[in-house]
């Protein structure tokens, strides 16, 4: 079974953050534990199907794909209540690049003569995206609305 990696946990946290920042604090704090449980269940389902010989990633992939879509939709539909709110688009782009590196895992490993894999690069980029989130949070201030 593959572990729930940091980039998967961060994606759930980013959804919770987007809801808190752009919709409502209460809704975001309520949604975060639910999203974490769904993420864990998607990995447990993957593990269970591996044990059955089927290895279905369907639930896991749905959780990944729709998480990103939800973040994009919330970010485009609702304005941030803080400065630097558009930084979320850079974070989404980094996660997209990380996903491309993950999909090119074997090719990158071959291109680099075994020096580094796409999976490794995915984790490095996802960690950089998480760092970007921290930097945005450190710089932001509440937007004053008239």
C-alpha cells in the first residue's frame, strides 16, 4: 500500500483553507476533518482492493482530481478576504506540474539515467508548493472592504 503522502494531505488542507478564506470559517473547519477522512478512506480502499488482487485507484483518483477542481472553482468564484489571495493559482500550478512529473515517472528516471524519478520530483515540487502556502499565509493581511 502506498502511504498518504504529504502532497495528498496538503491538498485536503488547501481545500479547507480555500473554504475558510473564501466562504466561511465555520464551513472550512467543518469540512477539513471530513476531507481528511475521505482521503484516508480512499487510500484504505486502494489497499483493500490491492489485497483482493484488483488494485483499484478509482476512489483515490477521484479524490485527487475533484479536490483540485474544487479549489479552482472556489478560488475563481469567491474573492479572498485576505491580500495575496491570488497566490493560490501559483500553488495550483505547482501541484499540476507535480502531477505531470508523477505521470512521467519512468520516463524521467530513464532520461536521467536513474539519477532521479518523476515521483521524487513530484514530492519535491509538492513540498515547494506547501512552502509557498506558508509564505502566502505569513504575508497576508485582511482586506478592508468598504
